[in-house]
């Protein structure tokens, strides 16, 4: 969901965003109280993650016994990996996220092109139909969507999880805004050169909207990597379960209360996205800002 | 190719997206309304029209009212607290606090982790006897408390998790907005001898208003949409103390398999989201126009 009024909306100065998060100087240095407060909150915010690391890399004897001499171990990861098919879950999540993103990009590109560059009867009604999804997300329509997916015979399949998310109003909206900023002259010039509508889309619009594609892709990937309730409802076998559901099955049924193993599994679930985030931190933050909302 | 020539071209471009949108958003919304006035088909009894019976049931269902109350309370508390914290975070990161890159990372990280994963970590925090909070409070001699097991503390405990997860996410929107406020305003305020609080209250806060509206709306929607942590941490208990609307819908539909009653509950949730949407457009109407 996005708000054109927001200073972070997609319409706003890509150049500024590309420049990153510039250091602000006019507001002066922070005093001691600021620093202390900021870091106190920062530590509080980090605490759950620090604890998860502690617990995952130490044997369960040290799960709540904090001692500098506690030996580090990878055993929890090995056990968790062996106790549940996390490899399979990882592949499922990867396939799921890729399929959703690919479908979203193709469908949103076509629809956004139609809205941005064609004048046609009923375009406003069609756009309202699209925008409605920003208010009524598939996430809350679990009962009826489950009925539809079951009717289609897609229960317990990755396609069944993915299908409701293929058409993204948010993606269409974002790309439409981006396409509208493409100068009409470029479009006309390409057509004078003899390019047809497809070629214009592919050679002019898509390359120019690249930053928006990247932003949308990162937002979509992190949203669907983390999605849980709908996959939980649709799947009931190892073959279709994504990581999030796999983790929940593992944590709630298989393990009793071996916290060290559960935190190890938790870290494994979050690791690929988290590592990607650490590597591309700036792009992630800017994408979320640019995209407004996942 | 002439833009106005073939009127079917744009419709062809829209077709795949529109078909899927209608199939998984508009159709199910209408079907929810339709199914909410029928009974659930059971073995030996097919679905029949029952009028407002499901809604009658709903009005008399204390669990529904509890879920609604919890959900409103959840939104009413988590949204303002997360916003105050996210503004504080943004102001701090915006100033030159030492190590602010790391600080920004610390604040934002919870936002990109799966709720299901962080809920498991917090579950352990809250566990009586073994949990981190229990260990600390026992070390100080404050005794043990079953945070998630007591109806009085279970919902606040879940609110803490939501606030922790969302504040850093909202921070980046405030940060972006702060960076767009002209530095000359701060200089002018300094010349006039304004205190930091006056500068925030009179300059920054009003200029941050569009961001606040945006964040509030998304936060409220999330409060009704996100129940992953309920599944992991409390399953609506103890004694429905942490029951939220969407989780109740999930329970009624997929544990009790009463899809008609779940449909009636979904209608309530859709109505609430419609109210949010209405407020959103009213609030934003004066400042924005789609073009």
C-alpha cells in the first residue's frame, strides 16, 4: 500500500534516493543523553537477536547460563538440520519466492504499461478495481481463497501458495508511476524508428524503470520469504512447505523444549534473507522507503 | 503503432492481472458475503440459506467480542507506541550519534526477519523458569512470572513483540522525511533561540504529518492482518486473552471447519478494513490526487 502524499512515495525524486542517506550536518552533534538513550534502545532492540546467537552456538547446557568460557558449537545446527528436512524447505521457499516475483513482474509490467501509456474507455474503472486490492489484501480472505485453491486442485502445492499473490496491485501502481515519468519524446522517438509497442516497452520503459524494479523485487522477496499464515493453511506436506511453516512444525511438534536447537533452526530460517540484507543493506532500506510498504 | 487505434490492446495487457485480481480479491470478498448467509455443509446436511443466523451467532459469541476488543486494544496501543519509538529512533539516527550506521541496523533488523522466527525467540524470553526474563527477574529476587500464561499479561507481552518488530520499519520512513526537511529551518530556529523541543513541536512534527498518516494507516492494517506471532506464542490463549480477529477466523475455519461462521467473521474484518480505507482517503484527499 502506498500513499502518493508520503514523501517516500515512488513518485519522489529517485536521484535523492539514489544518493543514499546523506549525513545531516545542520542539526548539530548529539549530546551525551542522546547517545546514551539511542544506544540503550539499540541494545534493547538487539537483545533478542544476540540471545538467539548465543543460544544457537552453545550447547543447551549454556542456553541460559551466560559464561565467557562456554564453548562454541555448531552441533545445534547439525541436529536441527538432521531432525527436519530444512534443505527441502529452503528449496521450496526459494521456488515460491522466485515464482511469485517472476509472475508479479510480468503481470505488473503489462498492466502498468496499459495504464501509463494507453488511453482507453474504462481505464479509470479498471484502475479502481486494481487499487481495491490495496485495501482488501488476499491475506484476510483465507477462507474463500482456500476454497478456490482446493477447487483448483492446488491444495498442498507451491503453486497453490503462490497463485493469490501473482497479481499485485501494489506492483502495478508502483510501475505505473515509474512509467509515467518516462518522457513521451523517448517513446515517440522509438516509434519513429519503427519499434512496435512491445519493443518500446522492453527497450525504453523497462530499462528506465530499473531502480523501481529492484525496489519492488526486494520488498516482494522479503515479504514472501517471511509469509506464514497462508502457506500454513494451504500446505500439509514436506514437499510444499516453505521454511516459515517448516520452522513452526519443527518448533511446535518435533522438539519439546530444546531451545538451543529451536534457536538454531530459527537462525537458519532467517539466515539467507538476513545475509542478503547485510550485504545489500543500503538497497534494502532504500527499497522499503521507495516502495512505501511491502 | 498508434495508441488510439486498437482499443483491445490495453485490455489484453491488463487481462492476466485483472483475472487473477478478481479471482483472489474481488470474487472471494463477494463470496464471503454470500457464504455468510448460508449454513456450513456438514456430513448429511448440505448448505442452506439461513439469513442472518450466522450474524446472530456472532453477536451472541463472547469470543468474537473478546477478539474484537483485543484487536482494537492491540491497534490502539501498539500503533502509537511504535510511532513514538520510531520517531525517537529516526531523530537519533538523523543526528550524529556515534555508531549510527550500526544503530540503524539494530533498529531496522527486526523488520526484515520473519515474524515466525522472532516469535520463537520471544517465546523463549517469556518462558517461565528457564526464560531469559524469568532468569533475570529471579536473579533480582522479583520472582517468576508466566507472562504468556496469565490472561492479564499475555496480550501486552505480544504487543511488545509487535512494537519491537515494527518500530524500526517505521523509522526509515521518518528518517527519509527528516532528511527532506530543509536545514535552513533548523538554522532559523537556532537563530530564534528555539529549544529542540520547540523545533520538533513547531517545525518537524507538522512537516512529518504526511508520513505519520501513512504510517498510522499501514500500522492499523497490520494490526488486523498479522497474527503469525499468535500462532507461535499463545494460540489465542490463555482463555482467549490473546484472541485476535484474523486468528479467530483461522481457528473457526480450519480447526472447527465452520466456514459459514468464519465467513461472517471475515465480513466484520473486511468492514473494519473498509473503514480504515475510507479514513485513509478522507485524510489524504486534501493533499493528494492520483494522476
